[in-house]
C-alpha cells in the first residue's frame, strides 16, 4: 500500500490516465456478445482484402516505375512524397478536430481535471489519445503502401523498423500542431463561439490542403511532355517537393534506405522536430490550457437563433402535417445545434474541394487523349462521387437512429409510427445529399466538358445512387445502432458503419458495371458511327434503376421491422 | 477547510456567481441551497477546479487552488451532478482508477473499495461493466469513488438524485459519520428535508449571491419566520412565488 504523505503529492502517471482507454478497448474486445467472433473475422477478412488491394495497386505501379530507366526511383520517391503530403494534411485536420474533443469536450475531463493530476501528464495522455484517434486510419493505409515499397525496392528485413522509426515522429508532429491550434482557438474565441472556432478550422484546413496540393503540383508529374526537356523533368523530380515538411523527410529517409545510401539527416530532422514540437506544445498547454478548458465548459449556448428561419421552415413544411413537420424541424435543429455533428461538414467541404480541384487539373487535353478516355473519365467520376457520397452518408445519415438513443422512449411512447421517423430521417438526409451529389457531378462534368449524353447519364445515375446509399445508411444505421456512444463522430467507424460502407461500395460497383455496356455502346456509336444498342441501353439503365430502387426501399422496410419489434 | 473569497464568475455579461465569501470549517457538513440556475453548480465546479473564477480565490485546507492546484485537489473528492463513469470499466476497475488518480493503491484500497461497494449493495456488481448499471447504481458508484481515497473535503452536487430510500439513508449516515471524523462536506441539494436534518449550516444562494447563511435557527431569525421549516424559509428568502395561481396555469 503506497499512501501519500503530506509531503509527497499524488502524481498519477500518464499510463494510469490512459488505463481506462486501454481497459475499455480490452472490455470491448472481450465482450461476449453473440456474433462477436463473426464480426471480428468479418473485419479481419475485409481488412486483409483492403490491404491486399492497396498493396497490389501500389506494387504494380512501383514495379512499373522500377522498370523505367533513370527516373523510375525518382518517380517512386515523388509518389511517396505526394502520398505523405496527403497523409500529413489529413492528419493535421483530423488532429485539430480530435483535439477539440479529447482536450475540451470529453466527458472524462471533469474527473481528470478535478483530480490532482499534473498538467504535463494530462497533456501527454490527451496527446496520445488524440494521436491514436486521429491517426489509426492513416496508419492502416500506410502499412500496405510501405510494404509495397519495401518489397519492390528490396528494403530488407530492417525496412519495417526504418518505417516505424520515421513514421512515428511523422504522426507526432501533426498531433502536437493540431492540439496547439485547437488550444489557441479555444483561448482566442469567446467560449460560446465554438462554432466560430470550427469555421476558422474549416477555412484553415481547406486553405491548407489546397496550398499543400498546389505546393506539390501533382499535375506536372503526370505530363512529362509539358516540360521543355527530359532534363527539366528530371530536375523537377530530383528537387524536393516541399523541403520543410516532415513528409519530405520521411520520403527521403525511406527512399535513401531502399536505395542503399542511408541518410541520417531525415531521421534527425523527424525526431528533433517531433521532440521540439512536443516540448513547445507542452509549454503552450501549461500556459493556456486551464483558461481554455474553463472557457470550454461555458460553451453551452444560452441563446439560439430561431426567428424567421424557423417560421419559414414551419410554413414550408406545413403541407406535410404536424408530426412530419416537427420531426423534420427537430432533425434540422439538432443537427445545427450539435457542434460534433455539423462540424463534420468541414471535413465534407475539404473532401469535395480537393476532389473538384483534382478533377480540374486532370490532364485530359493534349496528345494521346482519345474521345473514349475523355468520356470514360466522367463515368469513373461517378464511382468516386459515389464513394464521396457514401462517406458523407456514413457521417450524417447512418448515425441518425443511434443519435435518438436515450430519447427513443419519447418517440416510441408517442402516437406516431416509426415509419414517419425513418422517412423523416431519410428525407432530411437525402435532400442535402442529393444537392451535393448533383452539384459535384455537374461541376466536375462541366470542368471535363463531357457530352450531353454523359451529363444526363451522370445526373440520372447519381440521383438514383444517392437515394440507394441513403436507404442503406438508414437501414444499417438502424440494424447496428450505437445508442451509448459518447461521440457522434465515432458512430460511422463502428462495425455497422463498416458494413454500410462495404454495401455501398458493392452497390456503386454493381450500378457502374450494369451501365458500362450501354455507355460503351453509345460511345462506340459516337466514335465509329452507327447506332447505339437500344436493348443494351434499356436493360443496363433499367436494371441499375431497379437495383437502386430496391436498395432504397428494402433497407428502410427492414429497419422499420427492427424498430417496431 | 473551504474558504471562498470574493468568488465571482461571469459568462459574458451574465454573472453566475457574484462575489461570494464563504468559510466552511473542518468537520462541518455544509448545505448549499438555491433555486435552479442560482449558481450552485458553478460554485461547486469552481471549488473542484473545473471552472476558473473570473475573480476571487478558493482555498482548500489552507492551500490556494489557483497557485497550487495539485496540492489543493489532493485534499478533495468531487461528486458532480451529472457524473460520468467509463461505460466499459467494471465498478471495481473504476474505483481502482480513481484511487490511482490520488496515488493510492494496494490491499487497503481494494479492501476499502469492497467495503464501499458492499455498503451500497453493489458487491455483486463489482466485476460487471458500468454500462449494465442502472442510474441509481451509477450514482452509488460515483459516491463510493469520492470516498475511496478518503479526502479531507468532499464537494457534492445533488447527492440524492436517483438513490433508493435505503441508499439515501446510508448516504446520510455516511456523511454524518464522515464529518464526525473531522472531514468536511459541502453539498448542494434540492431536498430541503435532507439539508434541514443533516447540515450543520446552510447557505441559500440566489442570482449568484448568498442571501442567507447559518444554522437553521439563524436562518429562521434571518427570515423572521418564527418556527418555520426550511421550505418556507427558502421560499421566503428566494422570493419564489409559491402561491402562483394554479388555476390560471392549468387553464392557459
């Protein structure tokens, strides 16, 4: 028994502060729920398939690069640099948002802050928590990519250690920066203005990502003919993309290792920057955290603006009846008054911005760009837009039923059918999604200057696909609810969220496969003359529409049975 | 043991706590009453070190909370009004974790945790995940966690909410016995009978200011209310209109 004395003050370790997280993870893993083993094996299989897919893609690309004389390894290095810049920007954004939750909004903070916990221990515990929560997806993505680099360029048995030694400080730097940015914002803005803080984060993040993408100028690498000579091209490849970014240091460390001429400088730079950042971050935390945390506790808004917008909403929704109107208004109000919910719009905005930005700079003019390629890209654009929509639906529509959680008693005990509830959730989620979907596809198709036929196909397909994805989100969200979750942002990454995402991927794949033949038939007719195959058109587009219709209605009806059970 | 000097907390233009001066000596069970939104929870959260005061100071056991927060908090146990317990920890794990925050571990803590859980009829649940606990059981567990490290001062916000009559009785006895042993408890409550029966002294706060403070007799004198009970004193001092026209309300 180690009892404190009056001289020795309590000093719980960082490990002790993190113990509940670890115990929670262990308890979750050990919970003997029925079907748990099945879920785990399902996850494992899916994870392995995902890894295998990424690995094969990168492996083939790198093998191709390796075969290109002179510039092969340079291209591989550049590709790694690009991937890492992407990772770095994602990590920065996700750390800023995660830090807001882990340092200022988490429910265990009352307990920890009122206990005699040293500021440094609390800082480090929350930094580790922030880092883990915001980086695990990037780490999962990075494993097959680095494996492919190691295999193709013969990294040797020590290669994994080299990767860990470079990637760990690479993860620490954005975690520290993200936490510090959040800390500053919480201190600068009046506490009730959390929304403003997040708006600033959104602008910063969107601007930051665009700047990062512009810094690396990816389109230049895709078009060597744009350079005056091969020497110019090689010069660009050899030059550092962004020498001040940790992503460049990781790339240099890894590529120099696989090139057999290990450079020590990138390792020094990475570790010293991570250490210095942590020290500075800790100093900033000591200085600003007590005030910031106190402010964050006051952030509950006393006044909400309802006024004209509320009245307009009421009169617009009046024809749908009182029950539907109130349900829809409740959904909208809760969404915009819950910071953890609407702040995810920031992620969405950045995602769409980067997506449209990339489409704009696709090298689709000039030599070697056939009529087919120019028209097939917008078709594949549908797949990407579908993925964007699925991830948006996972964040906004999928958690709908889970968020009812403890208030479901109110809805269930009221004289209202669950059908009304589900359909109100469906429409409140689907309409904005539809506007977004049509806007993404319309804008990108406009930028790509596609034919009217392809534009019509795109809009038709994305509309049906949006409804189907929303239906799946409602269905799986009801079948796999997360009523007890602390943070709405964690719901999409649950098992049910994963199942939903996989089903969406299958749906998108199926629709595209069904439509591929009629689109090909049309494009062939346009390119070589003749008539497009009418039967293929009707069967292809018709069956895609039927599948989308079924996928919209069936999950909702299953969900309804589940709710009414 | 708890000393508040000119304690003030402003949220923008709204003043939640307005220059409170209070001294709760060692061994006292101090009641903190007031209508909803009067500033009770804000005051208690400032004492617990969760909120920073806009002005004024808090001393716990002679240690200033702002200048030496670790030393001050090491003397304190806090039970919030909306307690959070890690859902995926068992009751025993949670008590062990809280004791660890105060640098206490070992067989004595295990023994104390078992005793506290037994006291509140939670012994059989000690190895069950908190997510399976009822509201009242969670409340009992969070109360146990405040006692497990034997703090010199316990600050508790609404302790009786969700407790069954037996647990409420146990808690009252526990509070009384704890203060008899020289520890200090400051609690806010809306259960006026509990405050009347249990507290050595009571403060009534309204609109962030202390309207009255003292023993029951002193409060009666203050309210010029003869032999009135605490409910009447409370309503008189806080100016609540208990005689609102019920018929008008029901007819509205």
